[in-house]
C-alpha cells in the first residue's frame, strides 16, 4: 500500500491555521483526509472548530505537540493507520497535522521522518505556514518561532488579506527574503486553492522541489558557477538562503562527512537543506538529498539528471550560518578525502 | 594535500567559522614559523595549537599560559574529529548533534527513482 502523504500546517498563534484548515476540509479534494490537531491550553477551541467538519479528528491531549511529539503524535498517527487497516474508520488518503502556534515544526518533521513505527506507512509531503497579513510583520519581529515556521515551510499562506494588503505593507517581500523557495499564497477568510497547497511533490524523490528551489527567481543572488563550490545568498530575519555549487563530482564519503559535520555542529541552525549531488561513485545518477536540521531522508538516486545542469547544487536555509564557511568546509573535507585516497593508492 | 596559501586560507576559514558557530570569541592565526600550524586564541582560556601532518593527521596541543609548556590533547585523523575535539575544548556547552538518516524515503512520484 502506498504511503499516506502527511502535511503539517504550522503558524503563529492567531495566524489563521484553523480557519484555513476548516475551509480546506470543505474542499472535496480533501474529503478523505484525517486531521490531527493539537490542543494547547484548557479549552480545545481549535478542536471544536475543526470538529464541525465530517473529517476524522484526533485530539492530542497532552499539551504542546512539539514537546510530546515522539509519543502522542507517533502513537496517534499509528493508531489512525491501524484503524484504517482494520476498516474501523473511513479509508483516509491523507493526514493533515495542525500544530500549536508556539510549536517548532522541526521535531514534528523529525518524528515523521524517523520513527520506524510509522515511517514506512507515511510520507512527509509538505509543510504549510500561515502568516497573518495584518500582524505578521510584528509577529516576525517579536517571535523567533514564527520566523522559523516561515523559514522551514514549503508553502506560505498569507492570511487575512481582507484586513491588510501584504504587498503594500512589505510582508510579502519580507517572506520572500526569508524563504525565497516557498511559494507565497494569499487567503481571505481561509480561502485558498487546495491544489496549490497539497501534492506537487514538495519532498519528492525526483528532485522537482530541489529544482524549484534552484529556480532563478527563487535564488537571484546565486552567482554563476565557475566550476567550483559556489555560494550566493540573501538574508532576512537572521535567516540566510544560499546555494552551494560544485562543478566536479563529490566522493560519497566527502558528502557524508560534510553532512555529519553540519549536523554535529550546527544542526539547529540548519533549517533545511535540499540538494542534487553528483556523486563520483555513481556517475550519471544524481542523489537527491533532503534534510530538516540534523535529520535527513535516505538519499534517492535518480536514473538521470533531471535537467541540463549536471553540477552539484545544495540549497541551504540556515539561521546564522556563513555560506563561505560551508564552502571552505566542503573544500577542506574533499581535499582531505582526496589525499587519503591518493595515499591509499600509493600504498 | 598541498599545504599552500590556498589550503592555509581555507583551513583558517574553517576554524574561524567553527568558532563563530560555537559562539566562541577569539582569533585563528597561522603560525608564521610553521605553515602547518594554526594558533587558536580564545578571548578567555588557554591558547590551542593545531598542527597538520600529512601522515599523522591533526594534532592538538594546549599551551599552558603560565609555563608556556605544551600539552598534547590528542590526534585526529580527519577534520571532522579535529572540529569535535576543538569544540569539546573551547565550547563544551555548545549544542552538539548527530546526523540522523530517517527511516522514511522521500515520496517517489514516478518510476524514475530507485
């Protein structure tokens, strides 16, 4: 049975997550969705609102989802899957998780990516962040959680556009600087085209999302490659997005060491990393890599390069990381590995 | 690996960047007398010397601020081990993670991926 796609809706308190979700659940395209919401506080207001729909609702009952994610979320998702398999609930085709406004979405993604109890049955499809058109800028100023939510998202929905124009007040441009690869959609009263939120392979194995990240309009500061590692960048709210390029193939061990060092020393700063990597040992078959902080999907090997550009490209969204440091680190590790290979051959 | 000016600048940048990531104030200066040595001087605490030897890898020594004597802290075959050692010495409270490869494959939306 094909894995069930999972989408995570995140966004700061009052940013319109539940309104968005409630509207989405009226869309026939999401008629067979199971929803997991997280109650935060004494009154499960979000739950009551969502409960009005006819969807499968599961209420987590132990506080913030990011704190209890390993237990409750995994157990809840597992329970849904088991009940679906047993035929005791409607055969849902998708799971949507709504986090609390204060949640860091990364631990939720980590649980979905790593827990062996559910990893084979689910596939992380997308992270959707809601940002309030009227209060969003102030929220980004005051709450680092909201910055991270927007930076880590695959799609950003600017809500309450009936109250404020996000283009006029600069919010859209700010979000673009924060996360240039994420399409920014607008919603008034929670109305948005669900086709633009779900599906489309944001975490897909074919590298389509990586190519989207690499699109010129997404990374205008990514300078032309000159056959070596190259990084460009743009900054916003302490978040930097840049592309590390390399014109020559990387040894698999160099790539592993590079990711290990990043995970070990700057996992929390490394919000997202997606890449197409030309691995020396597998010529003509690029590896798609995708990580959220220190947790990565297993690499997927493509049969062929998806476009004419056959260079390694790793797009990084990070908080407080210098692109030139990553460039130097990759160069240094590669030189070190090359030296060892050369020495081993001589021996 | 050629220990030339390019290599020297690259390693300096790696070490500088690591200090920044760990939140350590200090300097990294190539030893003018030995191109294979980098001197790391944190704003507080003793100076560390990092020496690259093609055969033996990286050696880390601590210079006693009082006597000037050098104490070996260990050898590391590669840069990854060296950075781990330096973090342990210079910023033991800095967050330390580890690479996790999840159990979940990325969704395969057509037959091209293996």
